[in-house]
C-alpha cells in the first residue's frame, strides 16, 4: 500500500523531472509528464491545448537561442490531494536565463498545477503560470471603495 507521503513524493518527483527536462532542452521528455488532453496556460495567457501543442511550443522555445540553457526554478511547492487520483500544487517559480545568477523579482510567477493519477503514475493535466504583480495604489484604492 502506498502511503500519503509516498504519493506526495511522487508528485514532487514529476515537478522535478519537469525542471530537469526543461534544463536539458527536451520538450519530448516534458510532454511525457502531461496527459494527452492537458491544458497549459503561459504567463502571458497563451493557452496550449493538448500534449502535442504543448510539446511543439516548448520544442520551438527550448531549441531557440534565447531560452537555450535556461532553468525552471521553483520553491514552496504545496501539494493538496483533492481525492485519490487528483493533486493540486501551488508553487512560486521563475525562469532563470543562462546569463542570470538570481531571479529578478519582476519575473516571479505563482504556478497552479493539477495532476491526475493514471495507470499508477502521476501526470500533469493542467498548468497555469501567472506572473505575480502586486496591486498598485490606484487599484488598492478602487478596491477599498
């Protein structure tokens, strides 16, 4: 019998493998971590539908000069199991370009990841990357009214 701790570790392992695949520039290895019908929403709101579209976009990105050698940095991943086959993960992360030593504060995102267990393994079925933008004074003022 698999313990809750083992299940949580298995979810963390998927996220770790995602970062490793990104770092090595392997869009196909990334795609293997997603369901066929996955949804992937990028920081700018681009909605990739399905594994094939997800892999194609990442193959283009990771194969280009700009993203080559970049790394996904993630911290504070909190896993919450919604049921026996669905996990919800929130984490803060950013893309660290090859010439950067630290992540610029304006590049931090909060990521929402939904994983499902299929055939004994966890796969990402939805990923939403949302850039963190603190509210400005005017927005805070408007919300207080």
